[in-house]
């Protein structure tokens, strides 16, 4: 994965991939360039950093590790 500076933004795409310009819909400003899948995923997550963090935690397996309180009684971490 290549990380290169691009006019003050960060380019986070493999070199051979066609890039899409990522922008903030609310402010209309360009944030950088990304591959289509990453740009689409961020948009589907509502441009919400917390949603992206929750998705990453899920993929890393840290969001669903119940804490055992007693036999048969568990809760999710907060």
C-alpha cells in the first residue's frame, strides 16, 4: 500500500489502482484521494469516524468479546 502526500492530503491507495477524489459533502472540500471501495465504504458509514472505528473493531474481533459475569450471564464491553 502506498502512502504519498498529495497537496496537503494523504493518498491511501495502491499505486496501480484508479483513484477517486474524496470530499466532505457538508463542506464541499476535497479531503484526498482513495480507491473506489474505500471511498464508498466511508460514504456508506456516513463519514462518521466513530462508525469507522466500530467497523474496524468488529473486523479485528474486539467488539464482540463478551465479559462473563456469572455462569450463563454475559455482557458486551462498553
